C-alpha cells in the first residue's frame, strides 16, 4: 500500500504548528516568562528558539523528508545500520511517555471545557491544589482517569482517520480556530479595567536576569524551547516523512517557530490582563502553571459573561492540546505501520489501549505523573534531540546538506554549511550543558 502524504504544503505547516502549539504555549510559557524576568526571559527564549529550536526542527525535517519513514526506519535506512534503528525505538517510547501524561492534562482541560459550558464556570479550583509546583497541583483519581480516557479517545479518532483525512483536516480546522478565538479574547481582555497592570506583570523588563541569573534561566528557557517546538520526540521526523516534493524546509521551519511563539505571547495577552482586571494578582496568589487554572477559574466566575469567555478559552486550550496529542500518538502508530505493515486503524487501537493504561497510572498517581511530566520527559526530549542532531551531523553529512538545500533559494543555500556545523557540534554541546544544569550539576 502506498504511504500517505500531505495533500498540501499548508496542510503540513498547520499540522506541525498544531503539534508545536499546545499546553507548552498556553500553560507553561506565559508563566515561565512572567516568573523569570518578563521580557528579559523572552529575549533569551527567542534567541534559543532561533539558534537551537529552528536548526533542531530542520534536523528532524531533513531526516523525515529524506527517508520518508518514521524514526526507526528513518535512522536505520539512512545509516544502513540496525543500531541506529534501535536508537529510533527510543522515539516510540518517548511518544508513548509524552502522551501518557499529556492526555491526563488534556482530560482536566476537557473537564473544564465541559463544566464551564454547562454550569456557570463549574471549574473547580481544588483540582489544582498546589499551584506553586512545576506542573501544578494534580487532579488525581477516577475522575481524572475517566477524562483522560475521553481525551485519548478524541486523539485516537483523529489519528484513526489517517494523515490527510484525520491529522491534516483536523489541524486545518483547529489551528485557525485557536488563533481567531485567542485573538478575540486578547482584544476583549484589552478592554478590561486594569489590563495594563497585566501586561506589565507579563512583560516587565528585569535586566538582572541577563546578568546575575542568566545561567539559571538558560536551562528552563532551553527546556521550554524544545518542548514547545515538539523537538526530540520524532514527531517532526514523522510529519516531515509525509512530505512528497521538495519545498523550502528553512522557510517552513521558520514559519512554524514564528507562529508557535506568536500563540504563546498572545496567550499571555489574554491571561494576565484578565487576572488583573478581576483584582487577582498572580504574584500574591502564587504563580505556576496550576495557578493558571485556579486564578482563571476565579476570574471567570466573577465576570458577567464568564460562561461564554470561559468556554471560549477552554475551547482554545482543548484544541491546542488535541492537535499536539495527535502528533504524539502518530509516532508509535507510524512505527507499527511502517515497520510491521500493520493497518493504521489496528495500530491506533493497539497503541491507544496501551496509553489508556499508562495514562491511567499517571491519572491515579501524582508522584508518577510529576516524574513523567517533569524530569523524565525533559531528559527524553533532550537526549532524543541530541541523538537526531548527531545523526544529521555525523552520519548523514553531505546527504543532510543536500536535503537541506533542495527547494531553497541561494540565501537558504548559504545557510546550509553553518547549519550543519551547528547541528553536528555546537547544539549537542549546548544540550549536554543544559541537561547537566537541569540535574543540578553546576556546569556554569
Ligand atoms: N509542543 C507541544 C506543546 O507545546 C508538546 C509536544 C512535545 C508535542 C513533543 C509533541 C512532541 O504542548
Ligand atoms: Na508549543
């Protein structure tokens, strides 16, 4: 059976943007920015997106488009070595791991969406009891498991329908809806009293971050940049493997990074004015991703049109999360389809059943959830991206240059060699450095 491809270039870009834009943008990004020096953090983050994120994205694209295979087959075929194929299996594990916790969070959000529509903002702040923590307090137990299964079911439905009729069509509908709704909410938020205090909380420029705390924010900024661009899991390899003709990868990669950052900033322009307009000062009530929900639920419940606004907001979060979770499920599914000729539908059912179990474990056990969502995923993505970069730099070499330049103009061609050097040498060193700093080794 012929392998599927994207119907259009825009379809590919939107699918990749859909993967990138997610809870990372809406949940983590505004808070990390506000907590780590505002626009000073933003500058460091943007530099990392440009210097590490985009080249890394292009490395995954080059592997995928060159091989037209998902990570296992891609690394094996391009290298001619089974050992590299085994490295690719790591992606399959990463995809399953990511989806196991992400689907639980997706479940919380789905619950917020459903409850905000039915009752007058029935969202219960108690779900997120420990706002100070990394991924927020955890709503655990049977409810969480049930909503996780619901969210996973939606994810599986999209992937079940295939690359064109599922992922491409789905993200083509979801991403414009996200941007339009979020833009509308941002405009509305700007009209609220005291909105300016929200903006300045979000983006005030704290220069001390760039001098004293620079190394302290480098780790979080790098971790955020990888997670937000969906790097290191093999999702972007898989998506690029469905490209058939050679178009400019640097253009597509840059467009994806820009749109992804735009959505993150736009979310900040919704969340913070809204909180401040309701007299909720996140600096006092405690920040952290959990507070996004605690604080927002509080704000929504005070608003006259709270139900409508809350529904719009949680619809945005649900769509953003869903367009990311499908890209996680697609990794193990594509693996089964490519390597074992298993029919897509059966692969989705099989992998869906597996994640139903692993996600349920996360839903019941906050300690496991926290470990998976934090250190485990961080380590997997960093190590995964390092492996892809080294592969492109040292195994593909000329082939990678060839793939990078096909479909680009002369400006793009001039970037190819510096890109390969960055990918093979500079960025892996940078990743090792940030990995060590995340584990508390004082690399500075
Ligand atoms: N980029 C997604 C987000 O920001 C998360 C993700 C990571 C998706 C890795 C796929 C692979 O929410
Ligand atoms: Na993102």
